[in-house]
């Protein structure tokens, strides 16, 4: 896929759960939860400076080949029913940092850098 992108000088939109494939093919990454982009940035932004608790949870749940753990870390709770999404941040029922502000209202995107955005009240000092 990377060779085809280069050969035809084209873009590729990849919707995938495999973070290894993302690391090999993508230049930019958008992390989606319950149909909403909750963090986006360059590959480096997302892989080295993840900010949203869901993004952090995704990376923490990857198997570690150097650590022979019998069980993997999991994100607590369940994905919400798409026909009955929670108010506020859609991740708030599963988030260990959720506050009352996370449970109500519109969660605004926050600009971390020129290339990195997160939709989380933990970073509400600077809005995009």
C-alpha cells in the first residue's frame, strides 16, 4: 500500500484497528471513538505524545513482546450503544479521569500543536 501511494502520488484513507499497520503506512492519524475524532495528528504526535485517555488505553492494551504477561491490559467498560450515546465526551463512562464537565455539554477540540488536536476537557486551556 505504501508503494502504491508513492507510485501513483496519491492519498490513502485507511480505517483500521491494527496500530502496527498504521505505523508502517500512515503519515497522519485520527483516533475515533463512538463516531467522533477524539485525537488527531501526525504519526509522531499520536505515537509519542498521545493525550486522550482512550488513545492512551489503546496503546497500553497492545501486547509487549518483551514482557511475557499472561493477560493484556484492557480498557474498562464497554463501547456505548450508537443509538444511545452518553452526553458530553462519549468516552466518559469508561474514563478514569472523567469529571462532571466531561459528562455534559460539548467537548471542544484543543490544539496541542500545529499538527496535534485532542478533544478532552483535561486540555481545555487552549481551544482550536
